[in-house]
């Protein structure tokens, strides 16, 4: 006697093991966590650099500040294009 697997979507949705969902969730959280840490570190470094090179800042360099500010504003706009 041969058993035929049901073809309903409920059977296929419930047949996937819970471990695979947990593994996929943990991999997703790891990717988001790593990219968040990288973004925070780079963002803080750029923010400190911009604040310190602003006119009247600790290491005042208006030309460098303006150039870096324009580059950062261009990069900030890229996700919205």
C-alpha cells in the first residue's frame, strides 16, 4: 500500500521543521546585527570627523568639512533613489 502525500497548502506549510525557521531567524538577526554595528561605528566616526572639522571646531578645516559633508549627503540620498 503506497501512501500519497496530501497536496493542500496546509500540509506543506506545517511540514517544514521548526529548527529551519529558528536557524533562518538567527541568521537574519546575525546579518542585521553585524550590519547595524558596522553602520553605527562608521556613522559615529564620520559624525565625530564632521563635528571636529566644522568651522570653529577643534580641528577647523572648512574646505575638508564642506567636501565631506557633500559626500555624506550624496550617500544618504542613495537609498531613496
